[in-house]
């Protein structure tokens, strides 16, 4: 029997994220879903009015709509389609707020695979159907068979709770999850049930949420731990909704419980993988710098000295030859040797400036700013310490290379005329700020700059800074330039030092 594909509207303006989601979803579940794409809220509204969709994957930050307004515009267009929020790690609080305003779920970009996305969509569709069916049936104070069948078929745990706090009914998924029998759950007082199922460390939080729900308000909920009868600790995301009578008075609490064990495992595996990538990137960076330094030393100590010696010998030979033609030829050869010596020294400095190792990071970054000013014509103002501090080699190398990458980006993209560089030491941390007066970026551009293929250098800087326990921040506004702030401990964490030494 062929299953009709579920139609999904993906509203995402970042093309890379949209393609990744599309490939993950369609690649992992075959033809179970049919995706339509929209990169603007206006286009999404038009598609919702013209077509029929089973679910919506929604990025809250779009060029023509931001935050909860984005969700409200979707809900005002279609009321019966479940919405799943797409968010970044830094916007999880906004996503949770969206759930309190009617979204069914949220997914953090970069932490889920196709299977998790597909599962979230199926759960959202089932949950929405259950809520709608229960509302319709409870309007007449009866639970229709279709509602019971829908609840029992759900993969998420569901409990219907009376407003006096007694559990009216539970579905098989909640029975399996809790480890208790149906008779031990149904008819129980929720206060007593919470004492058995809640993590003691979260008991006060859960009791407060229950009190809020019984008063007729939707509580703020987050990920918590369910302790089963066998004492298995299960990470869950609880959600609550009300069934109301014709006057709008809540008569039943619908509690759904989603087991996120697999998502947590996938997220932990992804974080381990990302840590390994950062570690590899850091080791490669240090290996590259050491190779560059060895090559620079070789150029200076061998090729450079050989050229200098040859130039001196030519000078001695010139004293012996008196003919004008011979002298002229020797002068031309000497000029070529002098140019080769100069180029060798320049190349040696560019490969690995000895000033970084001899005078320290501050002096090296000041020199770097002067070099960029000479080559590209903008003004560079350096302020801060040039004293040689005891800074770990890895930290010095990463910050110097990051400064070079940021100055290179300014020359390519910023159209700046002035650059200010600040380097300071503060309580064992070294802070580097680079500010330009260029064209800057809009908020959306800033958010996507680090992850785009055209900004691989920025992505690399962020990942390297994370690996040494540092931070990377971009502040930019269109027409008002860009500020980048890097901060790191002067000595790398012990775990990183061991990793590098290995």
C-alpha cells in the first residue's frame, strides 16, 4: 500500500540551511515527505493560502519578519497546521517562548539528523490532531472514540488530567515510559504521581508548573527528567494544553511527554564530533605554523645568507674588473642579488614573523597592522600592550593568525578607511578587538556570516577560539562598520595542552 507523502512547507531564508534540511529529510525517509520551500514570510503566506500542507518548518528570523511576529502571521493565516520552529543554539529561549504561543516543537539547527526531523514532524502532526479532536469532543463533555484512538496511537506519552488534579486517562506510550501499570496511573492524584516520577532536584519546578496549570494558565516548561518505576532516568520535554468548554473555561489539561533520549544521544555524539574537529583544526594550525617557521628560518639562514655571501663576492670581483662593460654587468647582477635577498627576507617574515617569537604577540600584531596599512592604504591605529607576556604558543599563534585573517577580510569586503586594534590583558585573559569603519553588515548577515562558505575564515576562527577555551564575537551594523572581539586565557586549558602534545 502506497502512503501519500506528507506535504511540508519549509520557511527558511538561509539557502545552505534549507538545502541541508531538504537533503537530510528526503534522504533519510525516502518519499514520506514532499517539501515546498519559501525564503520570505510574504511568499510563505501566499503558499499557505493557495496550497494544503500537513506541517510547517519555520525559521523565526526572516528578512521580512522577526521573532514571535513570524509565528503569529503563520497562525493568523492557517490555524490547523502544526508549526515546528527552526532555531540556532543561541535562540533556544525564543523557541521555547514560541511553543508557549502555540508552536508544536522546535529543532536546533546543526544538532539533528533527518531521522530526528522526520520524527518531530510526525509527532507534531499527531499531537495537533489529538488536541483538535479532544477540543471538539470535550465541547460536549464527551470523549469521542476517534480522540481515544488517536491518543492511544501516539508515540508520545499523553495524560488527560481533570482540573482537580486527578489523572483521568493515560495512553500506552506513557505507561511504557513510566513503567507503571494503567491502574496505578489513572485515578491517581497528580501531586502523588509527581513525587514518584519527578527528579528530586526538579521537584519544586514541576510542582510549580502543575500549580500554574491547575489555576488555568499554561506554565513555562523546559526539558526535565522523568524517573521511571525501574529508576531509569529519561530526558523528556513536557507540554500542556487546555480543553475548554463553550464558555472558554478550562475543563481538562492535556499533558504530552516526549522522550528525547535519542535526540540527546545524537546531540552528544555531534558535540563530540565537533570537539574532535576543533581539536584537529587546532593541531593542523599549530603544525602549519611550525612548518612555516621552519621554512622561514631555512630561507633566512640558508638561502638568504647564501645570496648575501654571493653578493659580497660579486662586490670583491668588481674591484678587480676595471672595464666599464664588466662593471655595468656586475652592478646589474648585484642589484638582482640584493632584490632576491630582500624578497627572501620578506617571504621569511610573511611565512612566520620572528617578531612574534622574539618580542611577543603585541609587537607582532602592531607590526602586522603597519604592514597592512602600507600595502592597502587604510589607516591602522594600534593601542595596547607590546610587552612580551608569558602567553602559550598556541594562544599567540591562534590570535596572530586570527588578526591576519580579520585584516584580510577587511581589505576584501569592508571598504574601510580606518581600523582600530586594541590588545589588552585582563585577569589572566588576553582580549583582542579589531574595529573598522567599513560598510558593516545587517543583523541577518552577521548571523549567517560565520557559517557561509564565503566566510570559512570566520568559521575557522570561531572553532579555534572555542578549542582554546576562548570566545569570538561579531558586532556589526550596516553603514556603521564591524567590531570583532576575541578573548582567551593566556595559558591554554590543561586538556588542550595534553591534546596538542599528543
